[in-house]
C-alpha cells in the first residue's frame, strides 16, 4: 500500500499517521475555515516533520465562505455537551469528508499512490453522515471507478471507538499533547464542547491535555 492520509492533526488521524507511517507517502491537511484549523494544522505539520512524511496543506476557503456550520469561523457559537446531544448537529460541515476524499483521490492518482486513508471512527456515525460505513463504501466504489489506477479508500477505524484509537496511539508512543481537538479553537482545550468531552473519555488515565476548566 502506498497511501495519502487525510490528516487533521487531531487524536484519531495522528494515531493513524503513526500506525500506518510505513505506508503513508503523503499526508494532506485541509484549511477550510474552521475555528480550530490553525491549531490542528500546527500539530499536523509537527508530526509529519517528526516522521519525515511529505505534508501538503490545501486551502478550501470556499467551505468557510459559503457553507453553513457553527464549526466554521463564519458560523455561530460552538455548543457544549456530548456528541449524543442533538445540538452537536450544528457543527456538521455539509459533505466535508466527501469533498476532502475527492481531492485526496485526485492527489493519490497524481502522485501514483493507490490508497486514500481516512481516520473516521464509530463515534462519528450518529452525528456525521459522511463518516458512516455506507457512505465510505459508496465513496470507495466511486473512487475506484473514477481513477485510472483504481484508488482505494480505506477507513481502518470506521467500526472502532475513539477510546480504542487512543489506546492504540498510547501503545505507539503518540504524544497526544501535540494533538488538537477543541472545536472552539482556543489556546487550551475548553473541556466542555463535544470533541473535548469525547477526548477526555478516550484519553482517560493518560490524558496530557490542558483544559480551561
């Protein structure tokens, strides 16, 4: 496998980066105008430099300008609570993964790579339609049919929990202090938004994160 990883700089995709480092030829981070993009990008850049993996940062400014989501700088306040809460739907960026997967499939073909890796997990399914297995399977079929080299889309974490991912990352020696999750985008994690709540649960017992609370 010679892969391009869609890499945010968060807990999940950083674990993915370390677990599949021998197969990843390229990591791509998308700057799409989210409140936490800048801090994620800094983490992504640092880990790719540590591992010597080529890293691209691709701007998708049109998402922040035209799409509606509280996750974006153009949106409203980030809600607090767990991912199970209905209000977290306001943080969905419509078809974000579809757009990013399409760009990554084009990159894979352009760089003569055969696989796109994505670090979505089971905890995403309830809130984010473009993280669900049926979407990933459908997009994988489209990418294979739409590229000359039959690019595969592989999502190894799709049916495991964030806790499972965190435990893998711990075993791999991932420095979770150099990952970023908080949707509010502050210097320290707020400790109250959905991603912070989920991060705390995933890293319980070995969490190096500084929370505002």
